[in-house]
């Protein structure tokens, strides 16, 4: 029987998207998982969730300074006891995210000090931001010191290889969704849809949906420009903006200036209630753009795209959305358009909403394709990375036994 491998995850926050993956890893007979969380989930993520599923976990004390704005936090965080806690547990392998942060760098340093393999859990992709170019030599140096990588998207995997990571050490574990649970909560009766429309003053007709922060890199000014053009062809279409952020006053001002009707600012919605809006929507739009002034400046994945697809809602996204290569298949469950191209965005939205046969086909494709992005498949990606670094390595129990035999 294979020896039990003790793996310590040092995670940036209690992310409910990751908890089911960790629970499935914990249930595997050859792995013992323990998790140290560097922080609670930031408020802008809007998700809620408790640690459970048999996961052994704890929280690291932390010092935090938020230098960001509403809907766009930029948190400087230090976990002063991280090194001590990792040393006390002396795991067989360490897995850490995000990259680079003070906590993940501490985890890497401690793994090296203890002679344990280090697996970088990473969701970042290539960016045009100025800061990224400045820090690229450091990133390359850090990548060379990791034993394996778990990438959350194909773009992340490609970015790692561009930084010098050997492709054989990169393992995919795509962001997963609870497709069945989302789909069930999104099934609204006609009366429930009517109530939701009445609550927000949404006219009868097709509904475009955006879910996310109201911040610059989401490309919402481009979306409003595209929507204005769409209204000329489909005047009964409404646009729902679900979320909040520092750009909301500017966006509301643009709507008044352009006399743009049927744009509804819903505000923040608890995550468990989001499926109701997916159930009302005919199309999800994520018009994210790249920015050069942000530290990272990219839409690393786009969780709402997977959630919408799970609910049978096709999606139109820009080529700056990290999940575009993995989740979207043009003409099957949505379309990918160029960033900052209002005309292209309008054309894609119009194509989907004006062709009922195409729309029905995209809905079927949305549910079919998202089935591949399960928690079990994500857990298998982590397991493969752990097996790669620990396949022939002695476990903590075996090392202890060796020391005892030598002692006596």
C-alpha cells in the first residue's frame, strides 16, 4: 500500500470555488491535505462559504493594508507566522498561491529550506502592464525554483512556459463550477421571471447580463457603446449590470448623457442569488480590456462565464478574458471578440439575439461543454502535480522510520 503523502496548501483566501476541489483531494486515500488560509475572502468577491468537507485547515494571523478602491482592492498583506507554521507541520510537499505574494514567497523559501518540493498554484496570464514587464526577471527567477505548477487555464500554462517552466512540470486544473446546483437555482417559473422584471423595472424583451465589478478593466464603457448600437436594431433589449465599483457614477452619467434607456444598475447581489439573474438572461457579456497602469491588469479567468454557461446562458467575451480559450467555442456556446471593439461586440451580441435557432443551439452547447469543468477533474490536476513531485520521494513517516533505524 502506498504511503500517505502529507501536502500543505497555503492559500490566499477561503475561496468557495476551491473548497470542493480540496475536499475531493482530502478524500483520496493516498493524500492527507491540510490548508493554511492567508486571509478571509475579500468582500468584492461576494461569495460565502465555510470550510468543511473534511478539510483540516487554519487561518494565519495577518496584517493588511488595502490601497484600492470600491470594487478594486489592492491589498498589501503580511502573514508574520507563516514560516513558523509551515516549519511546524513539516509536510511532504507545499502548494501555494497567489503568485507572487509575500505569503507564497515565504512558502517557497520554507519548502526550499526544509528540502521539500514546492508546487506553485497559479492563475496569472500574460499582461501588458508596465509593472509586469519590470518584474519579469524576478518572475523568471522564481519559476526556476518551483518543482511543479498547477495552472488554472491554458493561457496560464502558456505564460508559465514563456517564463521558462518546463511543459512537463505544468499541470492543468481549470476553475470548476457546480453546474448542477447553478442550473437548478436558475430554473425560474414564468411568475418568478415576471417578479424579477417587475422588481427592477425591466421591460419585456431580451436581456443582456453583465456580472462583475464596475471598474475600468471590465470594459463597461465599450459595452455601453455597443449596447447603444444594438438598441437601434433590437429596441426592446435590456442590459443588466450586476455588481458595484468605483466606476458606477461615471457609467450612470454616460447613460444619462447618451439618453441610453433600459440599462439597469442592479448593484451587488449575494452569490447564492446570482443564478436567478442567469435564469432571466438571454446572453452574458464580459467585455474585459487590458490596462497598462494596473499591477497585473488582466481578467485572469472570469468565473461568471462558467456560471452562466452552466445555467444554459451563452456568452460573448473579449479576447482579454482568461477563460476564453478554455470555455468558449465560437458558434457552439458563444463568441470571442477583440477587446475595445464596440462594433465587433455589437455585431456578436446582435448575431446571437436576432437568430433564434442559433440562440437555442448556443444554449444547448453551453450546458454540454461546461460539464467538462468539474471539481473532480480539477482535483485530478492537483493530484497529478503532487504525484509528479512525490512519486518516488520518501514520505514524512518513512523519513522518520529511517532516522530511527539509523539511530539504533
